[in-house]
C-alpha cells in the first residue's frame, strides 16, 4: 500500500484513523494558501519518530526519514527533507518522544516507563510506572499518566506530577485515562465521565465545568478525543455546552472527511485552534484527495490561514506547526494570530469605562411560516437572553445551526454570526462587518430559514 505522502500526527495521543486510505498524487512542494499574516522564519523544533507516524497499521513517509524507523529525528529551523537523528539513552521500544517547551530536554515513553533525557542522550530521570506524559507550559514539570501496561501489569493507575527542578514527584491514585495542561499551569484530566483539574498550589483536584481536557487559553472552549465521534474530536463551548465541532472543521472548506490529526490550541491566543484533516474535496467535474492544515477562530468559525499538507504537531514552544506532504517538512509560524487573552483587570477597567461589557441582553421572537400562511402569529414564541461572547440563541429547529454572539460593541450593539447556508438575513438598518456577520442593535435583524415550503422567522434585537 502506497501511503508515502500523507501522515498522521505524532504526539503522545496517536493518530485517529477513520478509513483506510491510498495516497493520491499531490504536488511535491508544500503549497501555502491564504497566509497574509504568517511569515516563514526560524521555527521552534519538533521530534519525529518514523515508526510512530502511521495511518492505521501502515507507517508513512516523512521527508527522507527511514520508513518505519525506531530512532527519533529532530527538525529545526527551515524547510527540510531530512531531520537530524537524536541520540537516545539506553531505552527500548520507544513509543513517543516530545521536546520540552524550551527545546532542551526530551521525554520518552518506552518499555522502561517515562524517561527524561537531554538532547545529547544523557538520562536525567525515569518513572517506571508511567505510560504517558504531558509537558507543563513552562517545561518545569511533567504530568504523568500512571497505570498498567504489557511490561507493568501490576502498576497502579492514577495521575502523577513530576517536578523536574525539585526532583520531586507526587501522585493521585485515581482511574485517570487522559491528561493535559491548560493556561496558568492548570492540570486537567479525564476521570470516568467527567473532567477534573488541579490548580497550582492545590494538592486536591476539583471537578471542572469544561467538556474536555484541552481547554482554550481563554477558557471559553474545550476539546477532547471521543471514540466513535464523526471527526474523532469534539469541540464544545463550555458555558452553554454547544457543540461547535462542525462549523470549526467546515471552516476549512466543503469536503468529505476521511481522517484528522489531533487539533491543538495555539499558545498565546484566546481561542484559535490548529486543525488538520485529509479528505475528498470537490472539483468542477470530479473530486480530489487533499490534506489541509489551518488556523480557525473557533468563536467566529473563521479560517484565518491554511496550508496544504498534514500536521505533525506543534513545535516545542507552541509557536509553530510542522507540516508535511510526504516530501517536504515545513514549519509555519503563528505570526499575527495571537489574539491575546484579556486579564481580569482589563475586563474590570473596560466594564467600568462603559466599553465592551462582558454580557448583553437580547430578545428573540420566533414564528412559523408556510407557503400558504407567511405569518402564523399563533405559534409565535418570544424569549429573552443574557449572553456573553460565544453564547448562542438556539436554532428554531432541532438540527439547525445556532445564532452565535461573537462580539459586544456596546450595551446596545453586538455582532452575531449567522450561517447563511441555513438562513437568509434581512438587516436594512444594520451594518454587516463581513459575510456571515451582522451588527444587531435595537432595530434588530430578521432571520429566515432557507426553505421553499415552510420554516421559521426569528427576529433578534438587543435590549439596551
């Protein structure tokens, strides 16, 4: 099976296979699309293990690395086809290798457990009963996933935190199945059907209201790997519980999804997500196979940039993404896309000054219509909402996309995102900042479902 030109992600969580695939013909060089604000420059490094770059059971080609080879390779700087082999300590059956955020250390998952070494191969420490890990954002600690494995059938399951500077470890004996670090050194983990967190300075965990362990830097959204889910990863607006996976992936274009690499939040942004998919893309008279990696503003479901090729994952410092088409391996720096996370002081000062309040009151009135009766007032329903950025007004019909608040301009003016594939919008007195986004004030907008025989009309206005 020829699968040289498309690759899965290489991180401690393996690539998700949705269907077997055969690599088609694509251009040899990586094509770059829609990148006005991104510069190619010296990027942070990444480590790749050829044997762990797989689609299903088949290893795939990355540059000129030996197909299926067990040794880790380092990519750094600019575009390349051949990485540099990394000296490893005396360990066996390496399953994962990830650089620390400063790029100086490498943590491995091997038959000996989780091993930390420097880039010269000098072993600094080992946790024999760990089977997975995640680096903390500052690189000072490792979160450890403890538990049974083929070589350690009697190991106790749980969560560990390994402080590398203090050379200290502490453990939480819980049945943890996945772990991640969030903003402000908060550690998130999955436990049964819920999600928990450990705040810095606290030894006891607490249940969190997030819907996943990968939490956006501003805390508005979370994502998690979900077995059997259509994309493999579910993205949720945590305050309302609204699933935003479909519009996030749809931002890459109209395609039939076949497989996806693990998405990741862009470091230093508010809610920008790097997503990478392969699938069938329609042409004028046919379909073609293509892989795309892009930056999506999850709040606006807006694609900010995309490149041809499959993501290998973020650089060690989280400021770049490494992409390959099986021939070239190229980093792209997230320059110009750090939207920033406002501090609590910024929110307080802004609210006190009357600028950008953090919530707004909205009225939505919905009525049914048919081709025979365009205004059935008997079924009119009016509701009031108090919304924050990211909150939505429910669709009038069960499967319809929500109407999402993306920005509060003042106490009487806001911007909403409306899916124009599902709705038509009448906004005679309001400005449309860009396609699919509408300013809404006291006068409001009228949203009508796109249908010939019947549907719903919703009038949305801001209540000062």
